[in-house]
């Protein structure tokens, strides 16, 4: 059985005081080892030193035999083909809709932006700013997190409120420069999901933003995935625009101008990109955020169970592996995530390592899961002297 350092708290659900419901799976603590198979997931699990060392040794062992360099290139250059085959085989049946998404990332809801505009200045719409290019892929999911995230969100709201007047000034100054029409140009709040896959994040968002003035863009480099999104009964052109796009492609352009997005969402996307390309991707995507806009990330963490179960001979480079179907995955540390976004000029709002214990009650197996959950904001320029 998996050993645990038990939290000194009772098993209960924390209450949120922020007007939003608490994350439903974010406060289940295992205090009695005998209860381990009573639930499918336990939250905030602390690893013992022995477990940490075991994980390090397993990763070291499964990465000691690497795929030859002359065979590695195809997993990068043909990534789109591998993912397209994945969606051809699984259609929209592989991943579940991410119903936890809006609880963990309330920034996706335009309520926040609208209330800030009402409180801070004279309401009104957010227009666009004027700059390069970007895309993605998709992978597994896991249910995030905790009440403190909602509290942290309220804290970031207050700082955003301080900048709301400045934001409106910046947007009004540049609005005259935006003459070309584009999908969602009249929206007051714009979201982009990169690597949207078949829409497991798209439709929870779409069904929450109708008649709010918000608009969602979603892209993936798999044409098959995008077609499945468009064929979904909940796809609505009035609030969503799905398109094929590769965020690793430097010269590909988006259907909207730079500095026009309030939120960028990447859920299990950056991990599928070659580590040497990641920084350039984050840099390019960040140019499309408005000042005050937020980049939201959910991805794999170092020594997640899915990393440790790789067999020898599947490793491409340190902490970067290829699955049997040809799709790739990288496992992040908090420091690596932080550096990616700070080097792109964004400031940290949240950067968490979400450690959980996932339980297969039928097989009586417990698995340590590690996910990264991060939020980084594009700061406002200093006011003119």
C-alpha cells in the first residue's frame, strides 16, 4: 500500500467565502490509512522522503535508455499526424469534459472583468491593442484544487481593479488603430484555448459565457479534432470560433490582433511540445494578451504516476517521453513553469504543485498524481510621466 504523511485535519469540504462554489474535489483529506479505498481521489497528499527517492530512481531508470537521436525528429515534425491519428481512433470518447475548469479558473468567466469595469471606471467594452503567431495539442486531465485558489483570485481582483482605469485608457488609445474585422471583435471579453482537442474544455466554457458579451477562440493543429469540435451540438458560432492552428509554427497568424485577449488557456498542451520550443511558444502567445490579461496553465508535474510507468526506451530527453501512439509528454517542475512565463514578461499570480492520490478501488491500487496549476498575468506598463 502507498505510504502517506497524513494531514492533521479532518476529512471535510472547505467552504468558500468568495461567492463562488468551492472546488468539489479540492478538500478531501486522508487522515486514516484504512479509508484509502473509500474514494477515488485524495487531495493535498504529502510525499515521504522515501517516496520522493523512489520516484527519482524510477525516473532515472526509465530514462537511462533513450530513443536514438536520428529517430527522434519525427516525433516533433510529425506531431500533428500522430495526434490526428489519435483523434481518428478515439474521436471524442477518450477525455471527459473538464467540469472542474471554472472552479479552478474563475478568470475564464467575464463576470470578473465586467464587475471590475463597473467598480473601477465607467463600465463599457474592452477593445483591442496592436503584434505574432501560435497552437497545440491535448492530453489527460485531473481534477484540481482548493479553496485558497478562490481567495487568491479575489486578491488578484483587487490589484486588477486598481489598474482598470489605466486599462481603459490604453485600450481607448489603440482602438482607432483596429480597422480590420475579425471573429469576436465586438466581444467585451475574449478567451483563447490553445490545443483544444475535441472540446473537453471548450464546451464547459461555451455553455457558461452565452449572453455575457464574452467570446471563445479555440485552436488545435489536428484538423480532425477541430472538425469534431464544430460538429458538436453545443458548438455556437455566436460565442465560439474553432480553427486549425499550430502554436509551434512561427509564421502562422491568429484570426485576431495582438493584445486583444483577456485570457489564454492551455490545459495539458505545453507538455506535448518539445522542451526546446516551449519558450518561443509562450513568448508568442503572450503578445496576444491585453495588459492585465491572464495565462492559465494546467499540466503534468515531475514524477507524476504517468511518468514513472514509462518503460525503458521511451525517453527522448530528460523528463520528456514518447507514448506508444507517437504523442509526446514532458513533466514540469514549479521552477520550470515559473521561468517559462517570467521570461515571456508575465508576472506570477499562482504557481502550484497539485499532489493527489488517485485510487483504483476495483484493483486496490493507489497512484501518486502530480499536476501543475499556474496563472501568470501580463502587467500594465507604467503610467506616462
